C-alpha cells in the first residue's frame, strides 16, 4: 500500500497578546510614532548625544526605499541564475526593484516606562526588521538578529533607566543579498511589553484540538511560564463574547502548564466558515494575579492521507487552490498595512483562491490574522537559501549559526494560527544536490517537528531529478514540486509519500491590457541574446495578456490544471504569483527600465489581468465568470486576424461581432490543453463595433451574455473605490480605481493621459500605481500616467472622522471626483 499518513488535528490562531491595558499585570505598547530616521551609517548614532537635527521623523512600519527614485545602478547584478537554466553570465537591472534599499539605516526613538519597577520584566518585540538589526538601549547593545523577515525579541529590563530611554536600531541591506525587492527598515510593528517577572513566556502558548467532532472538541493548551506561578485559570469565549468553557489547572511540569478543556458543539474553522474563539488565560501565584493574555484560536482537523485523497480538512478532501505572494505591497513597499493586505485577500477570495504561500519569507502577523478571519489555508515558508549560496551576501552567511533559532521563532510566533496547515523549510535551495543537502533537509524538518508535531513540512524543489536520485524528496513530509510538470509522474512513482504538491506553478507572464500579434506560445529562452529577445518581444518590454507566454523553466496554466483535475495524488497548487511584485522583471531583467514582475494574476496596482478570470472560472464555483479578451480597439488592424478568448465557468458559448455569429465553441479534451479550459475563436477578423458572447448551460440554453464595445475618444474620468467608508485611525486605506473612458463610459484601453490627484478633507493622498512594470514615476507623488486606461490611487484616513474628496484631472478630460467617509 502506497501511503504516508500524517494526522494533524489542530487548532488555533495567533497569539493576539492582550489588548493595551488588558490587565494591571501586563501592558503592551505599540511603538509606532515619533521615530527619527536617517539613511546613513553614522558613527555614534546609538548614543543619546548623537545630533539628530537632520533626521527624518517617521512612523513605523516604515520602508525607507519605496519613495525611490528608481535607478538602473541600484544593486545591478551580474552573473548566472542557475534556477533559470542560464548558461552564460549576464548583467541584470531591476532585479531587486531598482529602489535604493542597499545601505545602512538608523532608527531612534525616546520612550519611558513609568510603570517599571523591581519585579517587572520589559520586553522589546520586533515582527521583522530589514535587515541584520542591531538593537541598542541608552547606548548599550542589547542584541542582534540576522534574518530580516523573522520575529525576535529582547529582555531590556537591565538596560532601562528612570525617565527617558533611547532606543536605537541599526539596519543594513547588503548588495547581492536578495533576488527581489526586500524593502528596507522597520517595516513591521515594534512593541514594548511590560509584565511581572512571574509571567507567561513570550509566544509561550500552544493550543491544539486533538479531538474534534460535531458534538465536542478537546482543546489542549500548553503554557510556558517565567518564574514560579502555581495556577492557571482559563475562560474560552466565542466571537460574540459568550463564555463557552472554563478551566482551572495546577498541573505543571517544569515550567509548563497543560490543560485539556472540553468544548461542546464547537463552531469549526474552515475555509468557508472561519469560526474563531478566544482563550483568556490568567496566571496566579498564591492567589495573586501575575499575568494575563488572550489567545485567539480556531478548532479544526487536518490530515494528509494518500489513501483518502491527499489533504483532508475537517474530514473533507480539499485541494489547495493557492497563490504565492511576496511580502511587498506594491506602491506601499514592504511596510505592513492591514487594509492593503485585506484588499489583496479580498480580490483573491473572489477569484476562488483558498490558500496562500508566503514566498519566500516568514509572513507578517497581520497577514496571518486576516487569513484566519477570512478562511485561507496557509503555507508558511522560512528560507530561500540554506548553506549553499544563491546570492553572495544571502542567508548562506548565517545558516549554520541562525537557522535553528529562526525556525524556532517562526514556529513559536505563529503556530496558534489555524490558517497555517503546513511549513516550508526552503525554496529551490541549491542544497537539493548531494548527501549534505539531504541531511540539512532532515535536520530542519526535525526542528519543525520538535517545535510543532502537528503539521507537515515541505520544500519547494526545482531540481526534481536530483532530489529523486539523492533521496532529498523522499525525506520531506510532503514533496513540493516547483514547475517540472513533465516529471510529476516519475516523481510520484519514486517518492514514498503517495502525494505531490505543486508548491510553485505556472510562472505565466502577462501585462494588463497589452496584447501581441500574432497570438502564439512564447517560451522565454534565458540564453538568447538581447537582440534575439527584442526580435520576439519588440521594445515595449511587455508580455501579452493572451496568457500564452511563459518562462523557460515553467509552463502555461493549463499544464497544471490537467494534473490538478486528473491526478488525485496531486493535492493542489500555489501559482506564481497572485500579484505582481517589485523586482524580478522576468523575462526583461536585462532590459532597463523593467523593474517589477510580470508573473502576477493581478498587476502591481492590484488590478486583475485577464488571467485572473481564467483561474476564477475554475476556482470560484459559486459565482458566474464570463470574461472576453482582448479589448476591441484595434484601429489599423481592420480585417486582420484578431483572436478572441473567453474565460468562463460555462462549457460553451457563441461569439458575435457586430451581430454576426462567429460560431459556437465548446471546451474539449480532444485538442490542446487550452481548448479544455478556454473558449477560443482564433480566426476572428477585427471590425470596430461590438463584441458579444452568449454562454449556454449544459442543456444548451442561453443563460448569460456579455458585450464590449470599441471605445471612442477619451472623454472623462470615472472613479470607483474598493471601500467607500474607512476607519478614522490614520492607517486605513481606500483604493480608488481611476479609469479613462469615452462619452458612453467605455474604457479607453490605449489611454495614457498624465493625471493629477488632489485629496482634501479627512484623509490624504498615500500612493498611486498604474501597473506598468517599466514606469519610472514615483508612487508617492500625486501624478502619474494612466496605463492602458487605468491606475489606482490609494487614499489614507486621518485620525478625525469626516468626508474625504479625491479629485482627478487630466488634460482634455472632464475631471472625476469621488467622496469617501471616515468613521
């Protein structure tokens, strides 16, 4: 029997900590405002007497590089990218986003701890700092970390003084240390935690549910403590605040309490119903309350079982319909913003996506919180590099000393999130070759198992032939294949687990609103000369949105669709990528000014590309999808062949050009893989006017239609917000899509007007992005050209409630205005 069974009956969400002033025994303060920053390596900057007159005042999270400017010389890299099957060294520009992230930055902040006294413990906790942070209190070094993506903390009690205290953080991004834009600075939150010496350890709780049925769940809570507490009281509440269970325990082994609490008629956490609970935990010593924390968690059961169908969530076989996401937020850079993250996830949820892979980094706590709340499965990744280098100054420099510490912190900081169903110990690491690599894979996996025995571990493997020979793939709990669709069958036959995961798939490249003729498959050749590439792509440095272009190592979406649909042992996929990201402008990383990726299902502004609807037609089983491409403005192509594709969840449809039928097309397995998933009319001759598609149900009845029109002259500007009302907290965002349209409201798909933005009232202009990977315009300036008729303006709230007005102007266009509300 070919099966490896891993029963994981898990549990919980994030350790939310207590709210500020949650109890007299603990205080959590967010250190977000009144930081001073300078992008220089200043000797003595950690000292209280350092002159900061020319330092910038910023708020944290902060990315010092996102305001640019873009520069061809920033981190210009020359070499061979082995993952891309390159044979010769070439010079790459824009690979890390062409933004000024390389160098040293200093952050300083003055703070007081008025409630600090003997018997108290003060922690300083970072969710991430890019990169190689060194932390100082009052001029004395407290400690350091190396990994810019990981969570870390220090006990700073012994460094504090009465009155003002100075916190200083030195960060340094080295050249040749990243393969994409890493961001720069204190890009995630920083917290100060004041508590008793007798207290819960930081990230010290671990909640699991070892038994789950419709009628009851057993909630197991392990809590590690500092000092000599002798009792824990626990109250479990549902999301409405109702008490559903409680317990008191004095059972302690060493420094750890363990509780098992029965919860009747549990509300299960699932991708469709992401129900959550709160465990309020109180630690006592001799009846004196010493510490209190609240942990949010979920009740769920997961299992990986080849005989039962692969990944099983709450007794139901579930395929991963996932995407990979880099951590940058486009025009906001790496600085975490929960509203921006939620917008991404909302767009993906509508597509039918049910899973996220953090690529290739530890995820932000905010992203995990949202995935818990919105019902996304999560593959939490750790490293892009082990001992063998990809980048000269990459993580290989720190692996031996820091890898175990990084894995421990990753697991402890995030293991209570019910969304996390799998860990990844690496991505495309060169260590896939040889016996040493096998031992490293086993070593890392054992650390994950030791710290969390409830979830399996994978690695994104691109050297699949090597992993079949070396035994590397056989070691992993779940073998993850990055591309290499032609090796799936062989890998399945040789690996003992009985299942495979598409840990990274497709890498199809496209540009929103751009189409190349004739329509044909283009497989990028990384070893072609610049002249050969320009003969194929021209000088636009854009990829066609017919979704027929892909990288030399990868494939078109349908190659993965077939495996997902026809092979039970393929348990899902994570598409590269959900959104475009800064850096890695493949296939144009030798062509300035390309400076961001083309892989995304959505562009850098968050606008869906055509490919979004191809995935939506498969993944969103609730809502109708009927999408036509390309646009129908092709002056000068009259009478020329202009293929029309329709992405739809219906099986057949009829196409009309100016009322004249172009015939019915039906999805079929008898032709190409594309014919199985796309409806294609490859012989349509362009005529200006209307393009209409009528879709049929299984009985041949017309049930839906869509029509697009040739747009006339650009006339006015239309505005549409993703959220009309936002929170007056100084952080919340509204994303406003700006479209240049004709008199009748049809999008003008070639419009590239220079637009200007003016925000007044209870908000402010934050950023703008048009999705053009070659644009050199700065995101933070209130002007930008429309790209293929559209762009997105980000508006941020102030602290006061009221009305916000966004006014958009462009030469020769009637202006557009939208009113937003803050509450």
